[in-house]
C-alpha cells in the first residue's frame, strides 16, 4: 500500500544576509527618507538591515549581493534567469539592467549569497521563489 503524504509547508524562514558597514549608514538614511513616500518598502529595507550581519568592507564576501554588484537570479516558477546590477536610486537605469535598492526585488536581493533561495511578494501580490545563481563584484563587472 502506498501512502501519499501532504507536501511540506513552505518555509517562511528568511536566508541569512550580510551587509558591509560602509553601506549601512547610507542604506538606513535612504530607508528613513522613503518612509513617508513608501512605508511598506522602507519598512522592508529596515527589517532586512536589522537582521543583517554587518561586516567590515574588507571582509565582505565576494559571493554576496551588495550595492554595485551584478547578480544573476532565477525565478523558480518560470525558470527564467535575469542578470541585474544593484544600485542606489540615483544610478538606477532599467535599460542598462541597473535596479534600485529601493524596489521590492532590490531589497530582496541585498545581502544574499550565491545559492540562497527566498520567497518574495511582487507588487502584484504574487509570491515567487528566487535563487541567487551568481554574484560578480563591481570590480569584476567593470573589468569585463
């Protein structure tokens, strides 16, 4: 006799994140300035900063998504991969695949390492699972 078990519940546990001490102050200030305009997004960023492991810039792992890094991620629902560079809002340019930290996907990617998978909710309220495929540092990106 074969027994079919119910699927395991989706884990809501968020993967660990790492942020450089050099970026922390600027990110906190950016979130504070955004609170009045977009409290949900600013709150999300502040939550992420609050749970992050903060490290010295020189000890920042190269396989972790940081401002200025290019990251390739895969949408596990569609299998589609996309490569973007995470930037501050003033440097955002969707035509150049430069996405602002002050977008839902920007906040979701910040501080994750290669191989991490996480759930996030799109602006349309759709739940997606994304996986970090690779991270290239800003110096590697400009050298290419």
